[in-house]
C-alpha cells in the first residue's frame, strides 16, 4: 500500500471527516491517506503544485470544488488561471486532479438518509432536489436546498463535518460521477 496525500480546500474541522469518508469508500486506503488542507482554493492548488515541483514523483491528488458545472473544460480553465500559470511544474497528470462538482455539499444532497439522520425531526424531505445527478445542480441551488432541508438552515462550519461523517459513499458515488472517479483513482494510486 502506498501513502497518498490529498490536497483539499477547507478548514481543519473537515480533515478527519474527509479522510473517514475516503476510508469508508476505499477500505484498503485505511492508514494510507493524508489530508492536506488549504485555506482556500488558490492556496490548496499552490500547495499541491509546490509539492509536485519539489517532488515530481509524489503520490498526491488535488480535490477542490469546481464551483461550476462539469463541462469538460474545468481542467483547461484551471490551467489557464494565474495560480496554475505561476506555480505549476511542466507536467501534471490530469489523473491527479479531481473535482467536487459543483461543491462538496452536492455530495450531501446525494444522501437523503444521511441528512435525515443529521437533522432528525427537523428534516424536510420535500426540500431535496429530485435530480438524479447531484453534480448538475447549480451551486446556489445546492445551498438553497440545504438551507431548507433542516429547520435551522445550513451552517457550513457547524454542519458539514458532521454530515460528512454520516454519508454513505456508495450512495454518493451513485449520484455524483466525479466523486466516483476520484475514489476510483485513489484506489488505483494506493495499490
């Protein structure tokens, strides 16, 4: 088994739940995953690229919000951005770059049972979008739905870590193709 560092944007409260979600989805990754959090998307990308520049053979992947639909141009747009232009080594395999489309919270909408378990009696099932592929739900609509699904609304800092802990990876992968792609790539990197 090989150690894989996953560069993710987010605060420290997400570190353990993200690793646990990965380990539930890819049991053979237990003990092989290190989550490297960046303060924001640009810092996360810079950290990822710096690691590859300093150690081209590093077993690392990038996982960030796309903040937009998966249109086949996300990687190209990333490579055109100033952060990439100023910090990237000559070659970065596209298999090392993964997206939470459109945001991490899209994964939450994929698993109504996890949301019900989290919000309990305050859960409003009627607020969940019915779209099969949750990655097709616009970012603003994801947050709108999450604000309605629980009576208290959605607070990222307070709710996201706990909801992540409840997610069923199989359920999320069935409704979020880029999540499935990410976890499949991790499985290959570890073995």
